[in-house]
C-alpha cells in the first residue's frame, strides 16, 4: 500500500511549483492581462436560466447580481488597496463563485487568481488595474444583458423607464 502524502505537503508543493513557473510579464499566466479566449458573459447560460426559472426570476437575479458586482467589487478593490489579505480572500471568493455561477468567466478568472494569492498570504495589489477593468466591463455587460432581457420581456418602453 502506498504511503499517503499529507494534504498540506501537496498544497505547499503545488504552490511552490506554481510560483516558480510563473512569469510576471504582460500576457503571462497570472490571469491578469487581456484574458483572451475567456468570454466576458456566457449568454447561453443566461438563456438556460430564463428557460428554467422564468423571465421574471432572471430579471430579478440579474438585478441582484449587478448590485453584488458593485458591492463586492468595491470591497475587494478597497481590500487590495489596503493590503488586507483576509478581506481580499473573502471578497475574491465571493466574486469567484457568483461570477462563475452567473456566467461571467473573466471576472471569475481574475477573482480566483486573487483568492489563490490571498490564500498564499499575498494581497496582489498589482492586479488592481486588471480587476477594475474586468469588473467595469462585466458590470456594463450585465447591465446590457439585463436591459435587453427587459426589452424582450416587457417591451422597449418599460425597459427604459
């Protein structure tokens, strides 16, 4: 029977390997630069939500998600500015889960990176510009999806009101 390696050893080795292999130039594997190939919004996922939950529920969920992006994004931004590792980890995991569930993979990607770095004890302040950019793009995209959804469901005049 093989001897089991303690989980803490595996995690430490994986983190060390990850740090050793990482290059910190533009377009690197940090998940911060252009994030090419990762869609901003997976609209097919949102269509499936509308089919399974109904249009009214999707409108409400999108509205709540837009509010979550503002609140959690602002808190994560502040935690990064202050170097508050626990705050970065908390809000990054919050954004990772909600972004992944709501079909906004770029935001999930960068917030997952920040959460992992915070788990290593580092508040990755260098990611702040990329976070702000992706968060702004995601907020705009979610707003556009919500507006379009409301136009389809309620008609163009109601959506603008």
